[in-house]
């Protein structure tokens, strides 16, 4: 991870907006773990374009409040600079991530 990494949540997320810097990234991860516990991620598909990669994933999670296991589908869009992740964007579906990937590569 780049020390200046950004974590970007969409407008319809529980916590929308951008977090900047490694400490804020770590804080966002901690909040995800508090909600979802020990999540396991399976990557179903990767789409590359230059220094960006869109990933379709399945996140197997345990909802602490309800004591139940579930699978959450989502997509991530990663941007790399000099071999380090500089930006992480979270999406609820692959189409939105691919559109963002396409918009920046044109």
C-alpha cells in the first residue's frame, strides 16, 4: 500500500466518501471487520487496464449482530502507482466498477 492510499466509498454506502492516507485506510478496514468479522474474499474475475484493476469478488462474512453467515457480492477498483496500491474504490456491482475503469482509460 502507498502511504497516501485513498479508500473511496460510493454515495449510497453506509459511510460514503473518501478516506485519505494509510491510517484512515486502516481505520476503514477496522470498521468493516467490526461489522463483518473475519471476512474471506474470493475473486471471481479481474479486468485490467493500465495501472488499474477491477475485481468482482464474493465476500463470505459473519454478521456479529445477527450471528449469521452470508455472502456479499461486490466489486473493487484498485489503482497502482510504482507497484503500490494508491486508490481503492468500492462498488456494489461489477458494472459500476467497469464503467469507472472505462471512464478513466478513454
